[in-house]
């Protein structure tokens, strides 16, 4: 039998040189629709040589995807649901990333006169008293969760005669509200990036109940052994690093004169 010669081409490749699978991110619409993700993603890949395979849905849906083992890391803004996700053993190492705010928007004529409301809760109570048209995302998002909490505080059960639930992201919801001359709850960054195309204006903002903190959470590898925990922590470290926080702090500043999102360092962490 002839000798078998092992040449350079027959050597097994160095595992470290092989391309790694894309890191699976389940994220909230409100980091993608205003454009923040499109700035952060290429910078993350450049710094870490890791690619992201991102799915954007409402925060509640993002957490559900992770519960089904369909994500390695979650980026959301629904604190009660995030806490349950961690306490139930699905996620670990939750880290605060940044914050923005929710706003109530509506037609400039403001037929329900909510611009003079003392709070977001008062504004919704006024809307219900006159039966003003209101469009809800209705998609298990952090936005919808906050909206439902505000209706509850107002002691109001929205009536289908004036309340519509779309099961859609903020962009679709804002466009629908604009076409109908209706009110809606929106995250401020998405609204500002679309404002020129909408017949809507911000009518209520600044209430502490409209504060919107964002967090990133690694999927628990003990629960899902096939998850990419190392990659998840690489992404978490990037978002909370000085470089990541600076990108967040500067996003939107040139166009709007103010950042659309505020890094956690500006408040010494978020609630």
C-alpha cells in the first residue's frame, strides 16, 4: 500500500479561524425603527468580529422568543416582564443600557384637550370621557404594557367604539393614528424620526410614569445549553461599554439637537 502524504491542504482548520454563527438578538421595535440599531450593529461587528441575526418585535414577544430558545440575548423595555424573565430562570445578567420616554400624541386640534392634562393618567381619563379615537399597538410590547398600566391607573376600560388594537409596531400605529386623526402612545424616538410624515404632535410628555428604561439580558445557558452565552455577554459588554454608551448618547443629536436615547451613565443607571 502506498504512503499517504499529508500536505498543508489536509491539515484541519484552526477552530479559532472558522466563522462563528451569527448571534441571535431578539429586540424591541423601538431600537430598530428609530435607526439606533443600524448604527450600533456594524460597530459591534467591527469591534468583535461577530455578526448579529436580529429579530425585532414587541418587548413581550422578544422575551417569549427567548423563552423558546430562539434567541441568545434580548434587548427590551418592559421592566416587569424582564424581571419575571430573569426570576423564572430564562435570563441572567440583566444590564441597564439607556432610557428614553413615552409620549401621548394626537391631532394638532386636540379635540379631547389633553394638552392641558396634569398627567398622562389625567390625559387618558379625558380621552375616555369624550370617546376620542385611540389607536393601540396591541402587540405585547413594552409600549402597550405601559399604555395598559396607565389605563388601569385612570380607572378606564377602553371601549371598542373608540379604541382600536392593531397588533403592530409603532410605525404602523402612528401612521394609522395620523390617518384617523386619533391619539396614541408612542416612544419619543420613533415619533421624532417620523414626525414630518405624520399629522400628529406630541401633546403629553414629561410625566415620570412615561419614563422608558431599556435593558439587555443574556439567555440562561443552564436553561438553553445550545445558546451562545459568550456571544451574548460580548454584546452586553459592548452596549454598556464607554464606546457603546457614547454611540447611544450621540445618536440623533445632529438631526434633532438632542440625543434620541440617553445612556445609563447620565442618570447613574436607570430604574
